[in-house]
C-alpha cells in the first residue's frame, strides 16, 4: 500500500516540488551553486587535515603495528570507503545538509536520527577544540623558528598566552566560515595546496635519504600485509588510529545544498578526497619508514620521545634546516585549514536539526547576504572556545582524554549512517547487482567494521590505562567522558522532546522506504 507524506509548505524543498513531495526535506536558504566538484573535494581533504594527522599519528601507529603501518592505513581506508558509498547513495536520494541526521531519521525514526546528529555535533566540537590547540602550539613553534628565539617558542607553555591565542584563531576561523562558501573555498585552495606540496617534497627527500641513517630500512611488500601484525589488540589499536586519520571527509557532503549538482557532486567529491588521502598517507608512511625505520630508537618513528610529533623530529634531518621549516608551516596550515572547514558540518547539521524542529527554531537563521547558517556557526565557535578554555583550565588530562573519546563518536554516527542506507533502500536491494552492492552489502560491511571498532574501543576505555591514565572510581576517565557525552545527548533529546513533540512523533520528517513514496 502506498503511503502519502504530509507535504511541506511552499518553497520548503531542496530540489523543487517533486523532491519535497517525495521526501519532506526543506530548503534552508543556503547559497546554492556556490561550490563545484574540485572545491567540494578540497573542503573534504582540508577537514581531515592530512599533514596534522600524519605528524600526530605516524609514530603512534608505528608503535602499535611496527612495519605494517602502511597496511593499517589501507585497513582504515576500507571501512571509510564503504561508508562513503552509503553517503553517496543517500545523498543522491536526499541532498540535505543535515546528512547523517536527516538520513537516519528517514530510515530509523526521530530518536535514533537525533542521537546520530548529536554524535556528529559533539565529535566536531571536540575536534575543533583540539585543532585550535594544535594550531596555537605550531603558531608559537613556528614563530620561535623564524625568530631563532627559544623564549618566543616557549610562550606556548604560558597557559594564558596559549588560551588567548587559541581563542583568537577560533574567532578568525569562525569569521571566515560565517562569510560563506566562496570565502571558505578560496582560503582552502591555498592551504590544501600548500599541504600537499610540502608532503610531496618531504616524500621525495625522504626517499633520497633512505639508507643515510642508522635506522633506515629497505622497502618490502610485506609492509602491505595486515595479517602480519603481531596481535589482534595491536591491530585494533592501529585501526582506531587509522580511522581517525580519515575522519572528516564527509564535510563535502554537508555542503550538498550549496554544491553545483547537489545529487551527484558531493558523492564524487568524497571519493576523490578519500583517494587523495589514502595516496598521501601511503606515500608518506612508506617514505618515512624507509628513511628512518619504525623502531623506538633514534629517529625511528616509534621513538616515544618524538612519536607524538614526528615531523618536528624529522624536519631537519630529512629536509635540512632551510626546507625543514616548511613542515612546521604545513602543520600549522593543516590545523588552521581544518579548524575553518570543520565548522561546515556542525553548523549545517544544527541548521537542519532546527529546520526540522529537533533543535530550537532560532538556529534556522541564515545570513541574508552570505547565505550561511550564521547563528549556528557563531554558537559552534563560542562552544569550541568555551570547551577548550574550560578543559585546559580544569585539567590537561581531561582534555587529552576527551580527544581519546573522539573515536567512539566517529564510529557511532558513521556506523548508524551506513546501516541507515541499507535499511532505507531495503525495498530496492534486489532490483540490480549495483543496488545490492552499493546500497546494501558495502554499507553494511562498513557499518559492521565500525561497530566492531566501537565495541572494542568501549571495552578498552574501561581500563584507566587508556588515555592519560586518569580514573573515576576505578573506571577509565576516557570511558566516563565518552559514554557521558552520549548520555548528555540523551538528556538534551528528552528536553527537546517536550519542547518539540511534533518532530519526535514523526510528523516533520517521516520514516519511509523508496517503494512507499508517491512518485506521480
């Protein structure tokens, strides 16, 4: 039997009357046709921050899996690629800037959808605060290098100076995002281009230096074998790090209502971004491993004294003092670029949630000139600044543990979105092999992989040794923070349920499957 949805009001559709009639998705007032394929892909790459991810996780990954680091980069790429297919198919059907929130509501109903949106929002706030902190540290480190003054570099250790600088960077990033996609795109072309150029120079010079250091090793195809990892625990730890390194590519999906060809362009951009990322990670990982090895001595990537900031240790030995400073510039550019573009998904998710009455109506305000979710962007910036300041003043350990809890949020909303794809398209799965593969099999496999990582991470978090080593009543503080943030979402959802019962009764966005939709 055919189900007829409540029709949205005039002008509330994304793709004209037909799209609104079929899906109930609403126009948000964003600036359409502002971003093309390349611009969207650049935003996806920028949000991931490849240079920052590499300098902060190359050493940790090598410490977990040794020479199998390139294999783990491929293993982490696989679930991300499978989930990207889910995003692509859902975006074709419903190009809505609410992405995971909107799609999971349509598949599973308002409560699961609301929690999926919350997972995305809180993960992004955590990442924004972390990126701001990293950008601040590299700002003063670079200033020290340029001036040749250790006292200037040491200003980052001054808590007051660090916080003020961090808040200034957040304010600048918020202002750029507030001015719209055109301003965002222009900044990102320059910053992403710089990152990839410096990475290419580093890879080339690392390959020429292979054999020049005591820890250098020859390339082996065995590095690509994930089954050679010594233990399952080491494999899952490395996989968690690898998944974090790819997180953020879905930012180009959040711009779907502002993209030329909103049904197809964001999905293509996401796949381009993924290919660029995996290529960059593999090339850099292999070159660095050949140059200095993956051991824990000397320049080895897993040396605990340098593993949390590999490029700071390798810049001089690999690139020399003159070119080495480019790596500091690239890390700063990477963190700053990602800080700016990461506002895109959180602001647009909040905009969508408020448009569908899942959050207060005031967040629906779009700037009349810049066509951006102005209030949502500003509130995200303020929340990031407050969160980072409070965490820094309360305890450095709490801040570190909050970052460790990030993986839980990432796996949570990515897996839900993957399963939502298969469930939403369940009536179409056996119409063709393509539908079965891209709408069902591949998304489900990606969702299952991420669910497994979610469960393993949750188990590991219980141990106080996970993260900073802090504990509350014998339970790891990372577990308390991760689970606590998800439960906070439940509390806020219950409050919103009282304020906006229509959304939670399924009257605003209704569950559906394509076969139940009126098409005439």
